C-alpha cells in the first residue's frame, strides 16, 4: 500500500450540508421506506428538482445507489421531449444539440462537468498522492479542470450533434437507444461502486440491503442493455462494450492506485462511459477510419 495513501479520504468527499453522522442514524425502516427516502435523496443531491432530503440511515443511503439510474431515465425523457420539440422548430442541428447539452447539465447542476474536471485534474497531474487527494476534495475548479471540463462538453456536444442528425431517419429507435445509454451508464457505475469500492462509514448498511441493492442494479443494467440491443442500431453492441470497458478500466485504475474511489471518481467514470458510449452508438465505425 502506498504510504501516502489516506485510508479515510473516501469520507471527505461528502458535501458539507450541516448534517453529522448522528443525524443519519434514524429508525431502520423496511426496504420500501428506504427506497422512497433514497429517491428523495438522489433527486435532491443530483438534480435541480426541489425535493426535501429526509434524514437517512445506512440502509437508506445504500438504496440511493439502486435508484441512481432514475437520473438517467429523467435525462433520457427530457432529451426525448426536446428532440421532438426541436423537430418542429426551424433551427440548425448544431443549435439543437447545444441546447440539449445545456439542458442535461442544468438538470444535473453541472455535476458531471465538475466531477470530470476535478478528477481528471488530479489523476493526470504530476503530483504526489496527498496533493492529488487535495485536488479531488477541493471545492474550487482549477484552470486545468475548467479546460478539461470544456473539452469533455465539446466531445459530448459532438455526440449529440450526430445523435440529432440520425434522429432524422430512425427517430424512435435512436431515442430509445439514447435513453438506454443514460440508464445503463448510471446503473453499471453504481453497481461497480458497490462491488469494488469500500463504502463510506455512513453508507455501510447491512449485508442483506447491500445484496438487494446489487440485485436491483443488475436487473436495471440488464434491462437497459437488452433495450439498447433491441433498438436495432448496429453499433449497439459496440457501444455496450465500450461503456462496460471504460467503467471497468476506470475502477481497476482507481482500485490499484488509490485503493478505493471518491464520489468524484465515480462521476468521472459514469460521465466518460456515457459520452464514449454515445459516440460509439451514433458514429458508424467506418467514420473513424475515413
């Protein structure tokens, strides 16, 4: 183990919302109450949707991983509505893609850009381990993180540009494929987080709850994968393989070098898998060769 590694760094990535560990020790309810509370927590923490965040215990926190793919469903539905509206409005396909990208980041309060930028800034900098961890925990984006985030947004904009271009021909199938990409990336990200990374102390519910959450995520990822394949888009299998590969490689790197992950690392993994998965889905393989 690296001597510079701080075994407690995973717990420092939580946003300071004025709560303490004791505030998370509520009465343990059944799985149903845990799921409903987790939905409120996820919507509150990961979107601009104004939902009150209830006090949660370890098991309810675990269920937030199970319902995180719900964010992918919301994003997919918002994009489907926007694409159908945009088809009736005379505007350039580039502007359509740009507005769609802004909608996604606005809905998620810019979290993918922030997490991607700071994680890339830390991981790819020539610094010692403690300095990398401080960058990951920082609340301010450094210039290099801003540049990385803008490049990431540009790549995603390119993906959506071609996405909307192809919508002209096979609308419903590609809409469904996009929805599947959003859901799958978040489901596989949550699943790998729970399977391979140590949990924060506040999130460490009982093993029965953990197994149930993992089962829910497996089913969700499986349904999204089957839905992606059934769209009939020939690049669906390539996209699926790319998303899985990016997620596994990121986790392997984090586990080997940092002995765990932070939330920002998890956001980095999901964002990278989503963008590259969209590109693999929408751009014919031949376009990369010619």
